[in-house]
C-alpha cells in the first residue's frame, strides 16, 4: 500500500452511522492502527463554518448553491486533512463523503448527475473510499431517533425517502465497495459486522491483524 485506507459511513438522518464511525475509530486505536475520524461537511475551520451555513434552518438555500457549498467543504477537508493522513499511511474514517452528494443532491434534488459527478471528482481530487458502509433504516425509524432540528433534517419525509432510495440505488451499482447494514439491529451487533468487513479489507491490503 502506498497510502492508508479510506473508509466512509453513509445513511439517512438518524441511521446510526455516526455511532458506528466512532466505534470503528476506537477499535482501530485500541488495536494500534493510526487512524483519524473526520466528518463531511466539517472538521476543518472552513468546513465547520460552511456546515453552520448549510444546517442552519433559518437559511434559505437554493439546491444549486447547496451542492456547491457541500463540495467546497469537502474539497477543503480532502486537501487539508484526508490526503495528508492517507499519505502518512493512516486509516481515515469519514462520516459521509461523496456518496451523500449523489443521494441528497443528485438523486433527491434532481440535479444533473453527470455534471455533479464531474464537480464531485474535482472537489475530492478523484478520491474514492476503499470501503463504504451504508447504514440503512426506514425514514420513520431514523426520524424517531433524531432531533430533526437542522435544515436538512427538517426536509419533508418524501425528500428523505428519495435520499434513501438514492443510497440504495448507488449501493446496487457499487456492491463491492458499499456494504449495506441493517440500522435497526443493536449497536453492538452492527459494530461486529463492521469490524468483520474491515478485517477482511485489512487482510486483502496486506495489513497484519
């Protein structure tokens, strides 16, 4: 390996993806693997300021403006945090990444897929995850778990159903990379599934575990 591993977690609001991302980061640290955990959008100073704009429910944001803000935050995250860590052969775990743009903006907002894909590749330096976990739950389940206070969470149920459909469509396209997890399962059971997939990835990539 000439770089570290890049693992991402995706899912609708309230899916439990953040809990699993944090649990995996803790597992890597406990087992002596250098690892960083980031969130998209966010983590960098610039990204966190953009995140505040994007999630503030008082901000009316046009879908085209929205996608560019997400991409801007992602680009800063990639160049400031992710790429340097990967070059140091660290393992990077990201709570959301480029797949979320497809689900939330391209599929659910009906923005042009080919054009947004080009912008996405440009913003993320063409970086693709080695492994992605899609923590899937039905929208009412996720909404019951969440606080539904930010701008994205307050979107209509029909919008969030489209986001979920977008994720599932993407997972069907990329079966080797994207592993679908049942978000209704207990947290510890999901953690075991995640670690099992990750161990297989580590072995394939030549890591000692």
